[in-house]
């Protein structure tokens, strides 16, 4: 193209995502040296472009870390197949799932000429890598959901609890719900959700009736539900952002105390996008925020066709990170990874919808609001299609 738009926004990615052309990946393996400790997986290079990118993943970590690393690598491979002329070369480096391993991987990446890091995954790894990256002037697009890890130049491409809470509280207030309460897990996630809840309710002009934190036991959940039930006549909406079996257990405890969905609107988080919650009769009518689903469903079909198993929900982060880097290279040339490019106010369109990096390193997303139907969910408020100057 002879003329390029002034910012890398929604238009470029929509066009690019329509051009899905399969191509062979150029890959080579080299062995990373290591002394003692766990065996480090060999480095794999995906693509043959001139711009060098480092993908820092806990490839040899046990359990979920290693499984997530494998899924993220597969997602990157799919992205590179979809964009064979990306002009980038991605080297996958093993962090071992530890801060020391992440530092070693980052050192190897810098020695190899990497211009940007994708990853690491864990917050402790991000903290370990950040000083090296800053000293070298190399930006980091990390996958941690710990907002404390964000800072200028260290961007979090992840699903942040604060985004969820802000969206669902704002929507609820727009529907006339002004008196809020929350049942939160007594852990780090719950603490983050509480801070966002307090801020979101204040911004929406609402009031907080109660906030109760519960331990991971049925007895404590019932006790805290009873405390909320005592205040139920004053409550319009109740936030329960936990995941898995916790929310159905809370709903059952509330129902036993006389608090039902016809009296109080139940509110959730993106973690509610789970059959255990969506198919639960006690939670029908509850609202929760989540990325647009169509993109993930298309991605999941491609992933299953290529690898024979469904991807974890967060695998789209690695795909979007790859497409982001490829787009920046194409759009901005020599200025590709400068702060102005990475923090483009118009944002970027990914599989999970529109997002943008803020100067402080946090990510802002445009989320839809869904309603639980008892056999899935339906959209009650679509995700915004653009960012405005004020957010």
C-alpha cells in the first residue's frame, strides 16, 4: 500500500483477519545451555522474517504451566500460518516457570537481537524480566493478569479483573441498579475485585450496602451468604465474580436464606462463562461481562483441527500478541515498538474484541454483557466497537 492509516486500529485487523492463508512455517531448533536445575526445552524459531521477537513461556514447567505454554505456542503457530508474510521471526524460549529461568531466557533473547518480548506468563517471571527489558529498551507484552506487574513499557495483554467489574457495575447501574453488595473470595483475586468494585460503584453513582469475603469452605460460604441475606431488602445487585463450583454453591446458600434471582440481580465476571454456571437454574437472569464469543469459537475450531484438542480459553492471548506484533511491523516500520505505536488510542482488534494498552501498562478491553439463560447465555449489551478519547 502506498498510503497507510495514521494508527493501527480496528480496520487493519479486520481486513487482516479476513485474509487467512495457510503457509508452511519455517522453524529450526537450537539447544539452550543450562547448568543444573530442570532441563530447559530447546528453543524453537517460528517464521523467517527480519524482525526478531522472543516468546517467553514455561515450556518445561510441570502441570498447568507447561500445558499453557504448549497451547500458547500452538496459538502462535496458527497466527503465523494465517499471516505468512508477517515479516517477523519468533523464537520460543523456555523460562522453566521460575524467575531465574525467565531472566536467563530474557538474556538469551536480548543476545539474539529480540526487539520485543511476548510473555512471560507468571507474575514472578514478569517481575524478574522487567529490569532487563527496561535497561535494553525492549518492550514486554506479558500474559500475567496481575495488574501490579504493569508499568510503562511492561504491558499486560490479559483479562484483568478490574475490566470485568467496571463493565458489569456500569451496565447494572444503567439498568437502574444502584444499591450493590459483593460476595468475594478471600484471596488476591478477591482483593483486586473489591478495589475495582468500590471504584466502579462510586463512578456509577451507586452505593455499597455490604462486602463480604468468604474462605474456600462450604461452611464459610453459607455464613457469609446469611449475612448478605440479612441485608437483602436494601440490595439491588449482588456481585459474585468467583469461578467454577463456588458461584452455584453461593447461589444455593443464598436461596436457602430466601435470596433469589427474582429479588436481587446476580452479577458475575468473565469466569462465569462456564457450563456449571450458565446451566444453573438458580443463576438464570444473572449478568456477566465477557469478550465477544464468535472470535474464540472460530479460533477453537481451527485449533482443534490442527491439534486434535480444544484450546484453553486464554490461548487467544498468544494469537493476538502475534498478530499485534505483525501489524505493528507492517504499519509503523522502524517505529514499530515505540510507545506511541503500542499505546495507540484507537486500540487493536483481536480475537476477543477491541483492546488497547494504556501508558501505565494496563490493558483496556471492550466487553459485552451476557445474561445466563440456564442453557447457555445471550447478549444483553454488545461490546463497543471503538474507543473514545475519554475511554
